[in-house]
């Protein structure tokens, strides 16, 4: 295996065996650049004199996913397919239940490599696949700077406690994987036994990702985003622009919703279309190490993002009210009998029909583009607590709306961000109605700090 060993872990005890190819199941790191799992698969294939086969499984009806997410994912995969071909690796887009289809694709594999996820469902699938395979399944963690288990063996209390553990390790995990060409061509792989319809979906993908979307059964009620196009090139373009124009003043302007002084990379990170380590390295190359803009950006990209991975990895209740610390659950429950001035139905919230102009603007930004500004996400989540009788229901609504409409939804960052609104990774504050000891945010605060009218005007 290549790269730092802490990125690599065996998921079963089956030995690797003589086979016709090395299989990489690309699920989380959907990119052909700076991808440690892909580089491990190509290196293993080259060592054995075998071709490298990469498969991704399109699951129709993946919980919470809709056309907006699939379209972005497929745009990224179309580019990945082209780059894999340039690197002499074969790509097959499987259709159906991933454990079934990937297990079938592994029938002649010498070894199977997977990337890592920190969420319940993908982890269950990897475990099931590990139990099914009679060859080795190896996981390579490439969507974090520091592997989650190496950073900490337990759920961390706050950003401060994780930061202390991450900082001495970042340097050790800062090398990007070396990129190799697959030496052995894919013509030795009998693709007909792996995917009978091959290359139907792959051809559609190469022609136009929308054609794949039309051919599969997904929820089309939420349209694709016109503001964000998926893929590594698009992510890199946004990264270049961010580094040139905004990184140096990120610490000053990042919170201002009227300016939108952020990288807009979260959806690309969510779908694994760009490596967080690559982003960090590019930012580090642009500014001196103690530059406040760089420090502030790396705090979000590494500490906050990897705190979210730590949270979903170690807290099995990450997407419900149960995940919160006891003090936060208790105080919110005690104050659930406090009078609420307004209550809204899910439909009213979904359609941005509240009396709060700023909240509606944030909701509309999310509905239209697939991405709400980060500062507004905090305000948006906090207001939901005031508009539900029970805090448990407010949490549920937040998860539902976030996962449905955000392109970067269904991500550890989303669950950690929502939980933060309810007190997670935060401390207690002076007690007040409805919120109890949980920090509150008000429209007055938005008005004092930003030109929030300009933001509201833009999205109304
Ligand atoms: C209620 C709520 C819901 C959220 N839902 C999501 C979600 O579904 N998906 C998601 O990726 N993020 C979510 N966040 C975290 C954060 O708001 C977004 O990551 C950020 O706004 C993405 O925009 P950007 O890429 O332009 O960020 P930038 O400011 O440019 O930051 C760069 C990267 O750092 C990471 N980052 C930034 N802020 C945070 C943060 N507070 N916590 C963890 N990582 C961070 C992200 O990966 C981001 O792409 C949520 C936050 C809250 C409060």
C-alpha cells in the first residue's frame, strides 16, 4: 500500500488472491486527482501486473437524494471517467443496490479498495460488502487531512479539544499521493460479467450527464442548481478565484452574507470532487503560514470540518436531537413550554413564508442555488427552534430541509452544523426564553453587523 499507513485499514480478514484486476469502489472520493484510494488501487494493480477497474454505484432512491444532487454528482463523474481513461484505468457506472452490484463486480478481483465515509448508511454498506467478499477489502481515507481515528479515539467535546490533537499531526499527513499511470490496459477485464448493459450508462455519461439522470429513477421534484456545476475542473476554477481574490481577507469578511467572501467549495468537498488536502496545500502556497486569512480558512477547512467527521463517526445519533450534550437537551426541554409567538408548518417554511424577511431570504438562496451562506445557516437553524413547539421537531425540520435542498447536504458538516445550533460543540450562555442556555441569534444582530438588507434584497 502507498501513502501514510494510518489512511489505510483492512475491513475484512479475507486474503487477497489471484484475480484478473484490482477493483476500486469509488463512493466518497469521486475524483481522479489527489485521491489516495485511487492511487493505492493503481499502485496495487501495477505491482501485480493487473489492470485497474474503478466502479461507482448509482443507487436510485438513496435516502434524501434528488435530481439536484444526482445531476451535480454525475457532472463530476463524467469528468472523472474521462481522466480515468487518460490514466489507462477502466470505469464502470453500476446501477442498483451498491453491495450487490459491487460484490458482483468484485467476482474476479484480486483485491478490492474502498474509500471512507463517516455516515451510517455508507458505513453499513462497506461492512456488509466486507462480510460478503472472499477477497480482501481495504479502506483508504482520502477526504480528510488527518484520518479520523488517528486524530482522536473518541468523540471530541469542542473545536478546541480537537484542534490540540490535530495540530501536531497535520504536517505528517500533508503529502499528496503520488500519481501513477495504470500500466496494464483494461482490455483483459471481462466487463460483460460485471455490468451486462456496459457501456450504456458510461456512453450516456460521456455524452451528457443529464441523459443518465433521465434514464434512472430519482426524485425530480428539486431541480438541478444553475449556480453550481459539478466536477474537479469547476472546483479548481473556484479555488483559483478564491485564492486570488478572497483568501487574504477571509478572516475579515467570511461571515458577511452580503459579501459572500467564501470559497463555495462545500458541494465539491461533499461529493469528493476535490481533495481537502489539495485545497489546503494550494492555500498554504499562496500566503505565509501566520497570515490571518490563511489561518482562518484552515481553521474552517481542517479543524471545523474534521470536527464534524469526528462527531458523525463517534456519535451514532448525529442526525437527531439525541446527539446533543445533556445540558443542551435539558435546557431546551425545560423551555419547550415557553410561549412561542409564531409556529410554522413544514410547507410554510419550505416556501419561505415566515414573517422574518432575512430568514426567508436565506431559505430562498438555498432553494434557488443549492447553497445558503454559512453565517445565515446558523441564524436559519436557530430560528427554527423558536418556530416549533418541541425542539426535537425543530431538529428534524432542519435536517430535512438541509438535506433536501443543500447541494452539500447529507454531510457530516450539515449534521454538526445543525447540532451546533442546538448547543453541540458550544458552551452554555445566559438563560433566556425558548433557547434556555443555548446561544440565540437575532435579526437585530444581523442588522448591526452586516448590510443584511442588501442580502435580503438579492434573494427576495
Ligand atoms: C445549520 C447549518 C447547516 C450546515 N449544513 C452544512 C451542510 O449540509 N454541508 C456542509 O458542507 N456544511 C454545512 N454547514 C457548515 C458551513 O456552513 C458550510 O460548510 C459552509 O457554509 C460552506 O460554504 P463554503 O464552502 O463557501 O465555505 P468556506 O467558508 O469557504 O469554508 C471552506 C470549507 O471549510 C469547511 N467549513 C466551513 N465552515 C464550516 C463549519 N462551520 N463547519 C464545518 N466545516 C466548515 C467546509 O468544508 C467549507 O467548504 C452547516 C452549518 C450550519 C450552521
